[in-house]
């Protein structure tokens, strides 16, 4: 197996486990942790594709840096949403948050 | 010798990533799940080093392990679920089936595709210096660089706005 294939398989593993956790978890924070796994899989795949093929390596590495910035922004927003949800519903269970115009 | 070392390091990182990911998804206690996530992040950083992308590995540790995991820990602290938190409740068989489908579908489709149609791979990763990355950020990719800083600023301002509560306004 070529090195690129091995790295891509690890990225697919992270994607699968993250997707599993996103559905399996009940709390919003558990889902946030799963999303971080997904984003890491994306970054790993991107850097592997950039470093081990003739594609532009600079573009791939910068793309991964941008993914990290987006992940930080996303985590900040989810933190604020969790704070609001917990204040309003007294729980972070995602199935309890089913009330519109609360 | 070096080849063998690289293979051993790769196997070690795969073990760290897999163990951390399983812990992050399966642990009943959210703090333990966070520890699993940090393990996975370190494993991925090690893989970046193996691919000779040290800048990305450094940023991975700086941003993910340093900032994002602390944010998640603060979120866990604010929610204050005890050891008998929401994650310990039983789940229905249907939810397990959905989750298993979410695990199997990308593994089968994407994994099968990349195994069946492998892309030509170089055995030696490309070397990119920090100077080249900086020239990329200030040259052709300036717009993306500026946009990501705007996105970060808006996200932080929005987070403050969403979580802000006026006194006596409840």
C-alpha cells in the first residue's frame, strides 16, 4: 500500500468514528467533540494529498491552517450556544431542546 | 533503518489516534471524552510531522490542543453534569442502528473507492519551508487569510453577543 493510501484510510477512520459519535452522543458537548474529530480527519486528508502528490503543497498546508481557524471559530460559537441552551433548558441534552419560540 | 522507524512511528500514531477517537466517542464521562480527543489531536500532529509538515503540526498543537480543547473544557464546566450526566442514559436500538450506519457508510464508500482507485503517491513528501508558507499567505492567498481573520472576529463577537445577558432581563 502506498503511503498516501494509508494516510487517507486513517482520515476515513476519523470521519467514520466522528460521524458515529455525532449521531450517538446526546449532549451538545459530546457532539462538539465528534465534530472536532471530523475536522481533524479532513485536515489529515488534505495535508496527505498535498504532501504526497504533485499538487501544490503550500496550498494544502494553508488550507489545513484555515480549517483549524474555522474549527476555533466554530468551537467558540458552540460554547456560546451551549451557554444559552443550558440557561434556558437547564440541560445540554440535544433531544430536550425541541421548543420553538421558547 | 529510517524506513523501518517511519513505519513504526506511523503504526504508533495510528494506535494513538484510534484509541483516542474511540475514547472520545465512547466515554460516558465527558472529561474523559475530552482527554481522548486530545490524544487523537496529538496523534494527528505526529502524522503531520511524519509527512514533513512541521508548521501544520505545530499549529495543530497550538490551536487544537491549546485553544479548542480548553474551550470545550470550559463548556463542560459550565454545563456541570455530574458523573451521572446525560450520556449515561440508555439509547434505543434505532439510534444505535443510525449511528452504525453513519459509521459504515463513509467507511465502505470512501474506503472502498480509495482502495479500488489508488492515486499515484510520491514516497518522499514535498518540502515546504516556513518562508514559502508566508509568501503564500501574503501573496496568492491573501484574501483567504483576511477572510479567516474576519470570520474569527465575527465568531467571537457573536459568541459574546449570544451569551451576554443583561441584568434583570430574564
